[in-house]
C-alpha cells in the first residue's frame, strides 16, 4: 500500500485519510529496517518524528537525508570515522525547509566517506548494495540516498552532487537524480567537499516529484552567499509545456554511434544503441537532436581537471577535522602530534590520498601548473558548452557506458574514451548547469540512465524536457521489487 | 654604524556589530566562548557571509592611507593547521587587497616622514589560546572578528619613527571611527621586521621578526634592543639568524623559533564568497565621507590660523575636539580666544568630568557666543571662563547666565572713573607710592581693587587706561 508510491500518491492517501502521517512514517521506517542488513542504505534510522503541521504538499511525506547534512541533535557522520560520534548543533537550510514543510525524516543515508568517491563502498559502516542486483554497486557518493529510493523505502531522498554523486547512482539505481543550477538550493549545512562544485541534489522516482521537492528547497538563503535570487515560479507548473522544436545536442566524442562501432564491450554497445533508439523516439515526439563535436583534448582533460580542483578544495574544506573542536581527540604530546594522529586514524587511505594530492596541487611551486591550469580547463569547457547552449536547449548523453559495476570488477578502464563517457556529467558541476538523470532502458534487468543538462537557471525547461522524455521510457516510478515485505 | 631597516605589520580589529563572516556579536567579552556562532567554530557545513560594514571600513581606511582600491572585493583562503584556527584556514585577502601602494605622512619631531604602505587587507581574527602547564584552553570569542592588516614597506629607520607611525595610525583609525584600537584589549597589535645593513650598502640584511607586540612603547624598546643586539653581532663578524623573537618583560628579546623555510599557505580564492564589483560611484561616495585627518588639521592650524605648534597639536589630536574647535570657528569666533577657551576651559572640564566632548553641555554655538562677548569687550576673559564653568555646572546656557546675573560689564567711563576715584581715595598710601616713588606696580593693585569693588564688572581694559590717567592727573596736581 505504501512501498514504491510516489509523492502524489502518498499525498492522496493522506488527504483521503486512508492512512495517517504517523502510519506512513512507521511503514517507511519498517522498510528501512527490513532492508538495512542487506543493502545498507542508512547510517541512522530514526525511531520517532515530530510532524509539523503544514499545508505543503510534502507534509507527512517520508524522506531520507544524506549523512553529510547537518541535523541538530541527530548523529551526522559523513560516513567517516573522524565524525563517527559527531552530533551537530545546527540545522542545514535544506533540512530546516523540509522540516517546515512537514516532511518526515526517516534516516540519514550512507555515502562514500566525506562524499569523496563514486562507488558507495568506502563508508565507515560498510558498502551499499544495488537493489537491482546485490552483487553490484549502486555508485556514489550519494549511495544510500539512491538505494533507499530505488528500494521504494521513501519517495525521495536528498543527496549532494560534486562530480555526479547523485546523477550517477541514480542512473545505476533506475531512479531520477536532479541537480539544479548552482546556487538554486542553499548549501548551508552541507558538509563541504569542493565548494565551487558542490550541489544539493534530489533522488526521486519520477521527474514531477523531483520538481516538487526542488520547489520546496530552492530560494535565496542569506546564509549561503552564492545562492541565486528567489524566483516566483514553481517548476512543477511548467512540466507539461510543449517541447516541440526544442533542440538538444549530444557530443560525438561522448556517445556518438560511430565513435563506438569498433568496441568489443557488448554492454557498452547496447547502451549506445538503445540510447540512439531513444533519441529517435524523442525526435518523433518533436525534439530536434543533433550531433556536435568537441575538441577531444578538452574532453580528455575533464576528469584530471575535476580531480585537481575537487581535491584542492577538499583538502582545505576538511582541514577543520582535527579532533580539536569535535571528533575523536588524537593522542600526543604536541598539538602537531594530536592533530596528526586524529587525522591518521580518522580517515581511510583513499581520503588521505586525495588530501595529499590536493595539498600537492595547491603548493606554491605546483599551483600554476596544476590548480590554475585545471581552473582554465574548467573555464574553457564551460565556455564551450555555454556557447552551444546559445543554439541548443540542452545536452543529452547516457550516464555511463554500462550497467552498475559488480563489486569485484577490478577493471581499471583508464582509456581516454572510457574516462570521458564515465565522467562527462562533471560538466554540469563545472558550469553549475541544471542536470537531470532519468532511467531510459533496462539492460540485462538492470536500469540504465540518461542525462540531460541545460543552461544555467533554466531548471524549469530541463525538468520539462525530462518529463517529456520520461513519458517515452515507460520507466516512470520504477523500483526494485525485492524482499518479502508488504507495507 | 649600520642603517636600520624596519617594516611593520599592524593588525587592527574593526568596530562592527557582528563578526566578519558570521552573525555573532563583535563585542569584547571577558566571559569565554560567549560570542560564538557555528561559523566561528568551523563546524562542518558552515559558510561565510561577508560583513558589508567591515568591507566599508577597510576600504575607507585604505583610502585614508592613500591606497589604490581594487576593482572588486574577493577573498582568499590561507591554509594552515593551528588550534586557534578552527576551520583550518583563515579567510583573508591576497589576490586583491582592499588597498595597495599607499602612504601615511607622520610627524616625527618637527619633520614629516612619509611611511609607505605596501598593502591593507581585510581578514578574520583567530581564537585566543590560554596556555596552562598541562593543557591549553581555547576562547572563540575573538574567532572571526574583522581584522585589517596593514603592511608597511621596509622604510622605517628608528624606534622613534615606528612609534610615531603607530600612534598616528591609531589616530587615523580613531578619526575614521573604524576601530577603538585599544592595544590593551589587543585590538591593535604589531609585528616588527627589522634588519641592519652596512652604511652605503644596497643589500638588505637578514630579517628578524618580532610578533604580536601590543604596547607601542614595547615596540620602541624591542627595536632599540634589537639594534644593539644585531649591531654587536655584526661588529663581531657574526651572522644574524633569520628567526622570530619575542620581547620579554625585561625589555630584551628572545628567540622563539628559527624560520627554516617560509610556510606555504597554499592560498586560493575563497569559493563561497562571490566577487563583488566595486562601483566607481560607491568608492567616490566613500571617499567624500573621509574626514580631514590629524596631520592636515595640524598643518592648517599652524599655517592658516597661526596657532602655536603645541596648541595646534593638542587641538588636532582628537577628532571630536578638533571638530568642536572648528565648529566654534565656523561661527566666526576669534581664533586666539577660541584656542584659549578650548585648550584650557573645555579640555580641563572634560578631564575633570571624565566625559567626551559630545557629552559636554556647552555646545560650540554657546561657546562662540561667550567668546563674542569677550571679544567685544562686554565681559572679561576671566569672567567669560567663570561663566562657562558655572554654565557647565548648572547646565544653563552661559548667555542666559550673563543676562540673568546681570553680569554686564561697566563700560561707561564716567561711572568707571567715579569708582576708581573712590578706590584711590580709600587707598591714599598706594597713590602716594605712585606719585612719590614712581611705583608702577600699584597700577595692578588698583585694577584688582576696582574689579573687586565693581563686583568684577568693570571693563578691565578701560579701567586700566582710566587708572593710569587718574594717577598721572593726581601726580601733576600734587606738584
């Protein structure tokens, strides 16, 4: 009755008094507990909730929050040992807004440690499993948020997206992942990974729900200086606008048909073919879709530039984790020893590697060559895409060259082509463009997503386009129907 | 002999309602950790929000120091680990400071010394640490307080110049109202870089740094000690070690740490603060609000108003007093009388009552009216001052007092002469001394008596003339 229902359906049940808010919350938490051992979506599952009276559409709707949003009085670990006992003293703006709307927090979700990583395997509480196939990753870093939505536990969850941290796991989880324009949603209270790339993003099971939630979360926040001026529109109102003549492009070097004709990777081949089939369906619907070519060097530089910038900012952003003000205190006789030991024990090897990289990149003698050049690459790419957006309304591509990877897949696919196809969504973070992932096909019973990215501030149009394409996929409101539980 | 080369880095906390990047109050509190927001603790997820007023005050100070302002306001992160820095980085300005390439002209003795300003930037203060034998405590009250740092070029040549600069710089802060600049509260602190070079050489010597000196006098003591210490080493042919030293209570400096390599602060532009372009109109508006500063006022007083140097110094020192004085002049008051009244009656009253000139009952307008009475000879200077004190004490308009107590001066010559004749008739011995012994001192005696008898209402100048005439007449008559 509850599981797998979207926001509109649950709203109906609540409004018709078929079920109470408390019962909805209870059902959601029982699902959360039921799937916890197997899939590990949550760091914390709440056992009680104070529901604020509100006439918002989200009133009484259960949701989950990535465990890197500050929630007063509720453990917030960022899935790292260095914050394993950290209980914040203030609320993130996003959490505040959801609380005010009356949405009910079911739990705090597992992420890759400190949101750094794309596998969902590096949390201090263990790996997150893909609801469509337990032997596979869901991807990350918003692994738990994607998994709990894909399991039908909650209709939506909040994540953060620095490279593709919501849109990638959304793709592997068969759900919608939407990252609005940079500054549309306040980051206040989101534990910073790379401030210039960090976005609050939404996991849901259909485009309309993503728009609904964004409508609640968006708006200028005096506590986040980079937030955009509030606009007096609701994205949910323009979802059904006519898209006839809207122009999309795809990048040949990312997903051109000819570009992959010699590949031996059968899944990749299938991804490309089904993607182009979908484009044809879109054309039939009235979209104009064209292929453009971008300098391969620029695209090859995407991932290294992303690593340089994100690691550099991350080193600085996480310098507060010393065990001095909060977190486990290191042992030692000098302050250097105390900080050194707290950080040595508190971070996993992967994180330390990124910090060392970031530190190296920012060093005086390397900064020009590494950090500033990366910033230049970022600007060149953003300029190029922005230029294309003068003619086109959006960019479209598959989220990945395959289905969700298995845990034992050690294949370090480091070819330039692979790096581009697996990391192109970072363009959305470089430019702060609104960007959405929706499932468009199933390959071997596993969902595959496509991504649409648009002009800065054109969030409404991107949601509108995504909703129109969603109608063609037949994959709206899907979730992994696993488990023997009926609530 | 060596040439002394000194550069100063001055930190000054700005006076604002809230902190530089948070809404916590910016007030001095002796209760630890009472003025603290999440932002000041560097908790995960916090974001800085720039204090506009702090930016305005920093820009204004940069203008007063004749600096060039940037085209936009941006901030940088300075990354380093220290327990007094909760975020692990300090938000400061490296790429585009609020001001560069400025100067401040300073009066050293009788000469004007131009101290070049390398840059002025806005940043946040750190928390303060209290060290105990087995542990240390952190007080975050200071964490995030807006701080400007002013870096001079290495162009200061003595302890005297350094202190003169610091005092004048503090007066700039006070004139602009950007800071209370109380060094005993640590609101103004100074780092001194000092090196010696061979006379005639162009190569700078090895630099020694002395950090966080609060009292200006200690700056002088430290510099003078360092000159002696470094000279002695160089005389012996020894090398100066590049290091950080601290001044102790005995007036000597001691090594804190050697600077092996300068720390790499891995600066980069703060991504959470969008750049704010500085519009030309905004800067011009700010510039037009700049008050005339101490040195300019001093020079105006001695050159334009012919005021003596020591009085000019006193009048220009404190902005509120200088403003008061100038307002008195603006009503057309006589300059020397205005100087006299302000430097004596007004200042002594302020000292006695321990109030500021803004709290004084006597407005510049009132004072100018009293001065006008004196100037026109309607009352004596002495009387004017007495009335002023009475007016302050009783909080009554001094002009009302003059009228009310009928303290109008006797100017009528016949009336005065009658008085004087009576006084002389009552003091024939003194008249005799004048006539027979040619004793001119008795003139003062008669003035005193005339004033006394007239209830101090006699016009002193007229009385003097009349006394002289009457004495001469009696001398001639007596012969």
